[in-house]
C-alpha cells in the first residue's frame, strides 16, 4: 500500500505502527520525507531492524554515555574496525572483547531504535509504502546500501517508550524553550551535591553548567544519553537549582567572549539574544558576521540585508552600505541584494558606484534571460552616466532582443555621438551603421550616418547612404492627408540639406523626384531634376544633365523651358533625333497655347538641324496658313511636293503641290510644278488643264516666252483650243514686237 503526505496528516504514524503490529504483518515499511528515508522491517509484531543511510547516534557513543564503556576502549575498537581487523559490528565486537555485557548492548540497541523512531515522529511531512510477503531479497539489497540499526523489539513497548519520551520533551520544552539558552547555578554546587549523595552524572552536569555553555553544548559534552540528560536538567530547572540567563546577560556574555568563544557558540548566543530581544540593542549585524565567519553564506547574507534595511531606515547609510555590500559579495548573483545596495548608494549620492552595481545587476538579468529587466536596469544606469559607451552598447542590444528597434537605434546614435566627440570616427560610423541596421526605415538615423560620412570626407559612401535613405522615406508616403504632407516636406528638406553638403547626385535626384511624385509633388520633383541637370551641365557632365532633364520632362511634359533645355543638351551631345523630337513637342505645345511665333521658331530650328523634313515643313506650312501667311505656306507645301516628286511619289507630290497652288494661286512656279506632277502621275487631263492655266497666267504677267513654253506642253499632247489659240497669238506677237520682227504663228492652223 502507498499513501501521500496529505493522507498522513489524518492517519497518525503511531496508529500505522500499531496496525502493522496487531495484524502481525511481515514486510518492510518505507518512510520518506525531505529529511531522508528509513526502512522498517516488521515481522509478526516485532520490529526486526531499521535501515537508514546514517544512524542518528552510534552504538558505541550510546554505551559510552551509559558509562559502561571507557573512551579509550571504544577508540581502539573503532581504529581496528577502520583498519579491517574487525569483521563484526562494533557492538558485538565490544561484547566479544568483554568490554560490555550482552544486557548492556541490548539496552543500547533499544535506545538507538528509540532515537530512530522518534525522529520519524518529528518529521512534518512524509509518505510511506509497505512491501509485504517474503522480504529476503529486499533486506539483502538494503544491507548493501544502508546502515542496520537494532534487533528484535516489541512494537508496543517501543511505541510506549517513544510516547513517554515525547511527553518528557514537551515538559522540558515548556521550562526550557531553547537549547541556545545559557544556564547558571542558583545554589552552591557542593552543598547541593552533598544533599543528594553526589551521583556522578549530577556532578558532571553541575560542572558543565558554568554560565557560558548553552544547553546544546552541555548535552553534547555530558556523558549521558539525551533523554536521561533532559530529565536531569528538567528536575534541576523545576527545582530552582539552575536558571537561564536573560537576554541582556546573554548579550554581555557574547560581547565579552567574542574573541574566545568558538564561532558556533557565539552564533547560538546571538541567535538567542535576537529571539528574546534586548531593548536598545540589535545584534543582527553581529550575528551576520558570525555566520559569515562560519561560512554559512546564506544565513549571513540574509541577515546583512536585514540589517542594511533596518539601519537605512534609521538614516545610517554608511552602515547600510557596508552590510549590503557584504551580502552582495557573498551572493554576487542575487538581484535583490544588489538592488538594495543600489538604492543605498543612490541615497548616499554615490552615482559612480551605483552605475557599476546597476551594470552588474543587468548582467544578472541577462544571465537569467530576463531581457525586460536587463533593459530597464541599463536604461536606469544610462540615466546616471550617459557617457558610458559600454552601457549604451548593452542597452542597444537588449532593446534589439526585445524587438524595440527604434530604442536600439537611438542608443546606437548616442554611441555615435560619444565616439565622434572623442575623435573615434571609425567607431562612430560603426555605431551609426548599427542604428540604421536596427531601424532601416528611420530617415533620422540614416541621415546621421550620411552627415558623419560627409564630414569625414567619404562622399561616395555618403551619397550611397543618401540614395538608400530616399526609398525608406517614400515607403511611408502611401498614407493620406497630413502624413503625406509630412513626407513631402521631409523630402524637400532632405534635398536642401544634400545641397548644403554638396551631395546632390543625379541618381539621388531621380529617386527623390520619384518619391516626390508619389507624394503628389510634381513641381518639387521637376525642380529637383532641373537643379541637378543645370549643376551637371555646368560641370560638363552632359550625359547626367540629359538624364535628369529627360526625367524632369517626363514628370512635367508641358514645361517648355525644360524641353528647350533638354533639346539644347541633346544637340550638344549630337543626338539630333532626340533634339528634333523635343523641338517638335515644343512647337506643338506652343501651337496649342496659341503662341504661333514660338511654334514657328521651334519648327524653323528643326529645319535648320534637318532641312529635309517633310513632316516639319508641313506643320510649319499649316501654322503659317493659319496665321494668314499663305505665300510662305505655299512655298513649304511646294517643297514637300517636290521632295515627293524627287523620290518618285507622284501621287503624294500632286497632293502637296495642289495645296501650294491653292495657298498661292498666283505663283507660276507652283502651278508649273503641279502640272508636271500631274503629268508624271499620268493624270493628263488635269495636267493639260494646269498647263493651260499656267500659260494664261504667264501671258497675263507678260512672261510671253514662259507662256509659249507652257502652251507648247499642251500642244504636244493635243491641239490648241480657242482660249489657248488666243493666248499663244498674243504671246507670239508680243514676243515678236520685242524682237523687232513679225513672226508667223506656227502651228495655229489645224491643218498643220
């Protein structure tokens, strides 16, 4: 069967003993607690033996206390046992050697078993398990690992004996509440001994009660078993033969005997003084020091801390600091102790020492992986000493571990400031790069890096960081309202600052312009690119200038000044096609805006770059026509028509020459070219008709030779008509008169 500790609070251990005895059980009862474990061998109402790791009191010591064995004889047996010259248990060996009787040994065994059982009764919590049936195998195993105590004992007698002793201890505790009490005699020892017959155990006890030894020491030194000694002490106490010293007397004893008493005794004295209390005196620190000397670090540190709090409340910061420091020295990893020391140091105004302790406290939290506490501690230390580089590094890393990247970045930026002030440029830049890595989207952190790179003469790196900075800013520009306005202002301010640092680079300008465009600031984007282009042009970097202007024109296609600049740069680069395209766009912009003169200038500029450009000629002709400058338009239409004639495109030539004739009907050149083009297009009827019109036009103008020539073109195809006959006669007559002779009209007779 098996039971837990909770059940045992109800099920008394004594009842369990009685039940096992009355039922004549055979087996082993295992009893366990935090103090240890024991195995009790039961056999039909008898307790055969107890097996324990270490017996509470050795059999030799019991026999010695019974005064049936001398110390020298006991030591010799123990030495022989240790040397392997004795195989029997010590008790049996003593009997064999005739040093004690079997009855003495039996009595000692009963006492030893009583002590073992009594210990179980004083355990606060325990569990048990009973192994029934044949136990030979279990016993053999126990013999290997445990010490065997006792022999056959009647369980009922054993329980009665234990109960009696418990009662005696209870009565003794009532009159002697602490084994740390120091007793002194109230009567003359010789007189009292004479009255009771001088029993040897009483003689020894009265000798030991000297006003210095406490009860624990007396019980240890007296040659009596514990329960007998307690009975004797109880009788002396109740009979008024001895009395305990009061707390003040104990304090004086401890103070006067500090250097002569063993630390263990001194500790017991101060412990009792603390229990009883002495008005106006506190022995906490002294007891802590004694524990410290004994190597009992845990109790020493606890009392040092207690004393530190007490004296600090009383305003004695120096004493509080000493106690707290010692507690920390004993337990460097105790956060509570170190925290108390920090508070004391701060109350004393010792900021430097407080910072050191805060740094150490942060390390304790770090070792525990309590990063939250570590960070708060480091922040506190940093507030006391903002110029400590190591603290800032640790603060940054702790913040990063917690995912507080902006806080980490701020710490790294401050580190950069510290290093920069001391001239450690490389370290400063390293810390600023850490800030950027911690929080890549922070424009402020990256700008600090740009600024320091520029100041240290690293322009290329500064430009690269500035370039990376822009996407970080515009990624947040997708929001609306005031946030976008803030992004726009930030981008413009960045451009201004880059100008002051001479870091305006075309690649930066392009990115910045794009970002401004995303923020809805087309004007700002255009301005950035235009400024960049002009700066590049002034330095002879035409390719960069062209790229910036091209991007600017894409953003502001209606900006004629930008297009003019771009066209000029393209011309300088020899990109005539690009220049023409820009000038043509400019002309169309001017035309749509009603600025005919500007459009005309751009179109004529194109023709100066590329004289044979039918498309441009036509646009210019249309423009001139709209402006009422028909004759000039006709010239351009005629040029286009003649260009088409030159490449054999008669149909297209006819179209444009026809327009030239309509634009300027009185110009013979246009009419002749139109007539010839019609002939080339095999449109003979219209060609003859046009030549007839040309002949009449020339004749009317007095250009008779040209009129005759035109008329002959007609005659080569068909005969003269009535109108043409008259024109030719008049032209020939006029031509003859001019030559001074009459010339017959050749070919006028249809028969010829």
